[in-house]
C-alpha cells in the first residue's frame, strides 16, 4: 500500500524494471457554521472504478526508468519529477473536488 505522494521503482534487473508516480490524497470538508465534517464517500466512485479497470497504463503515473532519481534522496530537487507530480495531483483533485463541491 502506498500512501501520500511519491515515486517507486520495482522489478528485476534493467529489463523488467518499471517506475511509477503515485498520489493518494484524501480530502475532508467541514461545514463552515457547525464545523461538522461533511462526508461524501461515494462521490468519485465512478472515476476510481474506471481508473482501476483501465487496461492500459496511466500516462500520468508511468515514469521512464531514466527519470527515477539515483540516489532516491535527490528526488526533491528533480524538476521533471516535480512537474509530473504536480500534474498527477491536479488530475486526482479534478476527479474528487466536483463531488465534494456539489450541493447534493
């Protein structure tokens, strides 16, 4: 299980190795007058199911192995990873926010 935002690289040798970005974000929305938490757990269920049943790799998460930082500690200074991660987080928020902001 991967929580948060980051990159991972797995595989055997250089032939079967693959790298991916991940962005697992969670939102909490509060009522502004009562501070009660507003729950909309099934709001983006369709988008999550569609992504899970996708037969091809998501181009936002697939990362060329050459972009994976060596050593991993240098990831924070990598401009390409930063831009790709920002795009991925924006896409995930675009999936979630409309259901949270609807007036159901």
